[in-house]
C-alpha cells in the first residue's frame, strides 16, 4: 500500500479519497488483470501429476501464483482502502443507532434495547412469580375443596354408619329371642326341670327390659370422623387443621350426639314395638314344637328372615342417603375447583398482559461441576439427535440439499460436527474398540513452499 493511502484517516475529505482510489485503479487495474490471467492460464495447463518432477514443477508454479495473488491483493487494497475509509465515514451515523451486536460499543439503539431487555426480563420474572403464586393458590384451594368435601362426606357417612351399626346390634338382640338361646343360658339344674312357658316368658320379659338402655355416641368415635388424608405439598398443615376445626364447628359434638340419640331412639322404638309380636311368636313356636317340630323350625326361620329383611331395608335406605349426599358434596367441590381455576387464569392473564412485543428465547446455562460436563453434552446430543427437527450432522446447501463428499470421499460435515471430529482425529488417541462405527483416514494436504530465499518474490 502506498504512503498516501496508508496514512489516510477516515476524517479525510471524500473527494480526496475518491481521487486516490480512481488514480490507483487507473494505474494498477490493467496490471492486476494481466497477472491474474497469466496465472490462471499457467494453472490450467496442469491437467495431471504422475511424477515427482511434475509435482515439483507444479509446486514451483503454485509458489509463483501465490506470490502473484499477494501482489494483486496489495494493488487492489490501494484501490479499495480509500473506499473503505469512505465506507467507515458513511457508516458512522448509522452505527450510532445500529441494532448490530458488533456496534454495541457506540450504538445508542443497542443501549436502549439493552435497557428494554432488562426491563422485559424483570417483567418476565414477576410474571413467573405471579404464575407460580397463582398455581400454588389454585392447588391449595383445590386441595382445600377436596378435603372439605371429604370431611363433610365422612361425617355424614359416619353418622349414618353409626346408626346402621346400632340397628344391627338391636336386630342381633331381638334375633336372640329364641328357644335355642333360652335353653343355652339355663343352668344344668334348671335344664333337668320340666320346660314351661311361664319360665320362658319370665326369661323373655327380663331380657326385653335390657333394651331400655339409652344410646350414646362415644367421643372418641366422633373424633375419628375428622381425620382424612391430604396432600401436604399443596395444603399447609395449619390450613388443614383449620378445615378440621371448621368441620367440627359445623358438626359440634353435643348437637351431633343429640341427633344421633334421637334417630337411634326412633330405631329402637320401631323394634321395641315388635316385642309383643316376638313374645307371641315365641309362645306359638314353643307350643308347636310339642306336636310339629318341623313347623316350629319353619316359623322360627321365617321370623329371622323377616328381621333380616327389615334390617336390609334400613341399610338400603342408608346407602341411598349416602350416595345422594356424596353427589351433592361432589357438585359443591367441583364448583369450588372451577372457581379456583378461573381465579388462576385471571391472575395469569393479568401478569402476561404487560409482555406484548416481547419474544421469548431459551438459553442454556451449564451449572453442573466440571466433572459432569461430558455426561451433560452426551445427554444434550442424544436429545438433539432424537428430535425430528434436528438438521443432522452433515452440511447442506442453502436449499437444504446435502453436499457431495470431497475428492477423498469424506463427507462434508456441519461446522459444529467437523470441529469436534477434526479435533478428535488429530489430538485424541483413537482406539476403534472405544468408538465403534468410525475410522481415522490420513488425507494428504499439499502446500506451496518457497524453498529459496530471494530478495523479491517471483511472480508471473
């Protein structure tokens, strides 16, 4: 490059720069074109190399061509250097507001964009916090609704089940009003005495009086109703305890026990109204045994069957009640869940409303220690290769077509893959057993060496 172009600064006048460029072009271009044509013609004359002498001549020519190329480039720079300076001058205004990352040191546009990106990231952080908070609140409300429903259903079913259990006990008590029970309870001395209805009736009446005991709900049984499983990851313990306390407040022991006693007394009354019938039937069975044992047994069987049927009807009615209550509780729970979902959507949408114009991209940050890097990259590569959208490890042209292998038959790999494979081939000890499916192939790559030191490079 001449002294006049080498020392020229971008601050020089445009006219002066253009003058120098045009002067250099008029002076240098014909010579540049002539040298390039002569070099091209000389290279085209070489069509094959079969001997060392031919190879040596080709190398000698390539040295001259390389020197010619360097000369042409130097002459071209004398032409283009002033134009490059003009370009630098012309681009200064745009660089001040450029969006290119290379201009980040002077671009006010990129400075403001950086501020906006920081502000957007802060909004995204707040949005994610809002979304996580909304999701946490939704999960807690949904779990709270489920636990509240479970407590409500459990209390209702427990009351009904307690009454069924009470009636089953009453039925069992009346089912024992049989001659077999009477005879099993007699002492050996009494068994030897003649069996009379008067003795049986006295036993029956004394046993029936025992039904006057008042039913009562045990406190420990009541407390066991208010225990249900819950997800502690969604519902804090204090919130669960609050739900239990509310359930107990809505089903306080005293009124609950009073209602249990009322319904149990009704059950007992229905059965006690059957005492005269049971007494009469027992006398008939006793008298019938004397003449027709088979008929007496049938009458006793029919009496037990009627008692079982009456009890089963009570059980069926109780199950219907529990099913109806379960459907009502479930509907209430679904409404609460829908409400929680709606509230979460509103909160999420409100947080996302301020992110218009923000394009989200994902960046990988490796946080693992150095000893895990290999495993991490292995997993990343596996995930990429397993993805149907992954472009592969072979290089493609702009149209997406695979490039043909080079003159040595070696595939043209994508830049990222070629960097890794070339490093492996040249710097890693290769053991075929360690990496099956690959081979290392030595490929010659010639260079044009200027073997003799000369005062000036020889050109064409």
